[in-house]
C-alpha cells in the first residue's frame, strides 16, 4: 500500500505553543555539593533554557529548508533534553513516517500521545498508521479507533486516510459491519469535497471501492493483497456498496442486478444483495439468502439474517433452525447467540435462552443489544434484580454509543 507524505499536510492540523521550560535537574554530585547556591541553580536553568530554545530554532530551520537528516538529528537532541515536549515528538514522528522509518515513527507518536493533553487525536491516528505499516494490525486498529473518538482534525485527505485504514482493518479482523460504517463516512467525506460530481469522485478512489467490496462480501483481506483475477468482482461489488453509502438506491439496484448476473455463483454476492433488499423487499431478500447458502453452505451470516427475519415475522421454528446452525458454524459470533437466545425465549425455552444470551454478553460485553436481550430474558424468568443490572448496563452502553455517533 502506498504511503502518502503526511508531514506538510499534518503540520497544519496542530498548533502548538512552545512549552514553558521546566528547570533541569542537576546531577546527583552537584545536588549534594554544599556550595551549590540558589543563584547558581538559576543560572544553570537559564543556560539549559537557552540551549533548548536555540536547538529547537535550529531544528525548525532545518525542517523548513527540508534538510531532513539534520532536522531529525536536532529534534532527537531536543526531545532528549525535554522528553515531555509534544511538538518535538510530532515533528520527529512525521519525519520518520515520510522517510518510511515506521518503527521510529511509531515510537515517536507513542511519546506524542503520552505527552499531548489538548489534541492527541491526530497523534493516535499517526500511531495507528505507523503500526499498520509494521503489520501490527490489532494495535493499529486500536489506535485508529481512539483517534476517531478523540477527533482527527479537519483535513479531508487525512480524514479519508484514517477512515480508510480503520475500515480495511475492521474487514481484515472480521468486523465487516463496522468496516462498512467507517468506509461510508470516508465516501461521504469525498463526496462532500466534490459537490458537483460526488459519485464520480468516489468512483475515482479505486482503493476505497476495493475496500467497500471486500467488506460487503465479508472477505477478510486487505485491498493490497488482492490478485488481478479478484479485482473485477471486488470492485463491482464496491461500486454497488458505494452507491448505498451515497444513498442512491436506484443506481445501486441496477449495479446489484449486474453484479448478480455476472457473479451470482460467487460466495458473498447473494448475501450482499439480500442485505440490500431487506429494507424494502424482505421476501426477495430471503430468496437471496437461500441462494447464498446454496453457493456457500458454511455461510453463517446468511443464516443469521434468515433467523432475524423469521423472528420478526413470528416464524420461530424455522428461525430457530437457522439460528442453531449459525451458532454451530460461528460460535464466536455474538449476534448468532443473541438471535438464537431470543428465539428460544419466544418458544418458551427460558433456560436455553439465558444460556445463549449470557454467552452473547460474554463474547461482546460492550454490546448494548446483548445486554438488552439478556435483561428481557431475565425479567421473564423472574430474576428481576439481575434484569435491573443488565438494563442499567444496556442504558450505559447505549448512551456511550449514541455519544460516539454524534
């Protein structure tokens, strides 16, 4: 994956005041010397301050003149003199990142986020991008998610980069629903920057289309790892999903029909189409999920969708059949356990419902839906004190989710 230059773009994201200089500690020998006077200590502090200020001025001059090795050397010296100087760590991090020294960049941005108190979000973003380049994907995703929560600034190109990488990492790590949320935000960002031709601007971003296609087809792979033979299917699926993101359902339906006509025998295609149809044409969506299971017999996601739809329509027995199959195929998928638990509850099997829903909460303790479903089952079982605790946790988590969405 290509690495874009971030130093010039990202310097505009943060405006730092040069930190006030703290008095430098004397060496243990001097500290113990009985002749060390207050005046001497003050003069040493002034000398250190002058040395630091001159050093940072030289570092900035080298940076402005694009004397990169010199700038790195001087910023390194400055951050050794003052390890709590976030601006210096930011400059070092961006210089290392542009030089493709991603390990050094990662370490610099780790120092930055530990020292910057006002606006650490962009630093977490760069920390995540550095970890991504080092193939530390779980750490990268954690840092990127933190940056999104804290705020990543207003630069459109940087926002797109962060959302794109967050999206592809969520797909890679088996969270395609979250990936689609992040990629949709990226597409809307691109569209907003090109109001005269939003669709064309999004379609021009081929990396984004590939990311959309992988997430929608639930393929845990990075766009950079696609083969040339895979790209036509992935990119066409990406176009359809991008149109959904842009809320152009008419164009999306036309794209989907072409997609199914060309690639209906490929895993994931009918599932993706079924999700699209679910809102306005549930019977057609059910047919699409059946076709997906024929094409891909081990597909748990299609079974979860069928179970949810049968739960909605009150067809509990067929719903339970698909829910149990989904649990068997994907035992770590908390949604499968939630829908299975709810269906057991509807068929009067409260103990089995509680077993499934407790497991769902264990698998996804941060899911408001899992806690809500468990609270209902506990209440029905007469365990009201436990139900109250679960409802309280549901309300707490939902408030956090709503705040994050805003």
